[in-house]
């Protein structure tokens, strides 16, 4: 995040912030510390000021030793900062242009440490980072971080005010049939429904009345949608298929339609069938038997399971699965509990809904070893397809996985490699310039339509929309005809 040799190339962004600090520690230092800790981490550079064009120049520090003492005294003062996640090595000083600067490396906080807040004010002092600034977290964002702190996940909660009749028994029996087909002659096969549901984590005995009550996981997996809304008012499942550009939707499935249960179990199997229906993968033979369940099918199944078990069902906008001719996009409310870097590395399983994961594992779906996402990447690599992408958004928290069925470009010669690389660098530079123009325009005008921005950049409307969709700090609102863009707040 900081290399002294690259100092003149840097500008402020969502990972870097400069502050003057000529007469002492600036108070804004602490909101930036909170913002970086609650996102991906970042560096705070003291003794540096930003020019109007975004470049930096040094102003230096006075009495560096006092500044360092004040910093450590303040960050360890619980009335100012609720937790210190830094070590001595995270604060370094450097000499540049005959000036001393201090660089504070702020790591991303672990989920057990979030939210990191200041001024002894949980809801008023919790910040996150967007493109070039710190913003106050909403109460729902703070509550989401608090929910993620505990080892007992939210879906283990006993719903004391609900009885077992909120569960759809047809769905329960469909689940039991799949379980017994996957694990023949299982010891739970002869159990009554109530005992069976207790064993799988869908129900628990309440000490106050000695009766079984559904758990949140049981309600999500087996309840009817209108009953799920009693506990999760923001609950919503949406599958959209767009295979013909002339038609708005070639297929759509929503939990709120009222013509099916709307629960997770039924959603999973209905949507999985739609996702793999058009996947063109050669079948395999074992002897004379055709094997249709290829690694690609398993990877899509794993991705869909990950989407469900990592959703924060209290957050708005719900689960959205989008399929077109070349890709599948899976969106779920909630940030990545292990962090994106650890998710891609694998080896640690930390689902947001452990009870739901257990239920899916019992019918042969999902990966408990934390290798699910790396396996998906490996399958895509073996197929020669473009690498999947994972995007994490905040305000509200949201995770997006994109799986493309597009072959990588094959490069035959080193000369063409260089030409392609040069073209990519030029395109990336041009894209960066255009994105900066968009940000400046939106800062000045607050909102803009696609046509306004296309005219500004001298680009087509289609290219402008594609550019806007790549900008995490820009959000769209309104319908297709009235769609307007603004900077995320």
C-alpha cells in the first residue's frame, strides 16, 4: 500500500489518505483509522498535503517523538478508540524532500474486532471508506458487524415466539428424501419429523416450556416466505435469466410471487436446475454409464451454496442470481467474514449461517473445509475460461461473484503478447482518466444521466454504462428510462 519510491505517483484513494499534521495529530486521523479498519485496511500518511490536481507534497512534521507518543497514547485510550489493532511495526517514519513523514499502516480488523469506532460512540463513531473519504456507517451496517462477532451464527437462534407449524412439511419431507438418497440407511431415517428436525439443527428444545421451536435456520430452509418475513423483514430471493436481449426476462423466479414456498431449500434446487440447463460441458462415461455431474456442475452448486450460507438475511436487497448467455452473477447481502484475501486462499471455513451449511452438507451440497472458492477458480482455469471475480461492496454490505463462460484469449507470439499488453495499459489509462472525469462531474452536479456522461466523455451510451458499472463508488437509481447516477454516500 506504500512504497517510498512510488511517492510521486500516489494519489488518495480508498486505501491511502494524507494529512498535514504540522501542529500535531489531526482529529480526522481517528475517523480514517476506523474507516480503514472496518474495510480493507489502508495507510495514513502524516506530514503530506494533497495538491488541487490530486498529487502530493510534503510539509514535514515538528517534534516527531512527541507526535509518536501522542499517537500511541491516544490509540490506547478507550475513550477515544475502542480497540487498538496496531503493532509497533505498523508506524514508520521516512525522509523525503528533506522532510520527515510518518506512515501508519492500518490492517483490516478481524470480524471479532469490528466495529472499530471512536469517541466512545458505537453508532456515531463507526466509519467506513469509500473512494476518497470516510463516511459514517448506518445503524444497520453497525448491527451487521455486531452480528458477525459471535461464534454462534444468527441462524442458530431459537424462535421462541414461533411454533413448529410454521415449517412447510412438504419441504421437510422433500429434504428428508434427498438426505436418505444421499446417505442410505442413515440412523436418523426412522425418526419422527420433530426429532429429525432437532438433529439437523432446524429445531431446538426451549427450556422454559420444554417444547420444540424452530430455529432461524429451520425457518429459512423450510418455512413459507410470508412466515419467514416475520423474522426477516428484508428477506427476498430473486433469479433473473436474460438470454434474449429483445426480452426483458426470459425467466424469473421470486420468493414473493406466492405460487411456491419461497424458502431456501426450494429456491436452491429450482435455481440450480436453471443455472446448469444450458451449460455446454461434454459428458463423461464410467463404463457404459453417462456421468452428467461434471466439475463445472459441482462448482456452480458450490457457488450457489456459498451464496446462501453467507447471506445476512437482515440486510436489504436480498439474494439476486442473474444468468445470461455468457455469465452467472450471484449477489448476496453481507460482507466476506474471512476477508476477500483469505476467501481466495482457502483453508478457513467461516460461514455466516453455520446451521444452514450443516443442512446443505447433509444432502451432499457445500464444502466445509474452506476450499470451495479456490476449487471454483481451479475448475474455471481447467476449462480455459476467464477467471471468476469476487467484488465486495459496502453501504449496504454486498458480495458479488461473477462466473464467465468466455474462453481466455490465446496469444501465439511474444510480439502479439507485447502488443496486447500495451493495448491493455493504454486502455486502462484511458479508463482511469474517464473515471476521474466522471467523479469530478458528479461532485459538481451531484447526479447525471447516461447521456450527460456519454456526451462529456465522447463515448457511446453502451460503453458509458459499462464504465459506470465498473465504478464501485458510483450507484444507479431509477428505472432503465429514468436511470440516474450519483457518488455513493
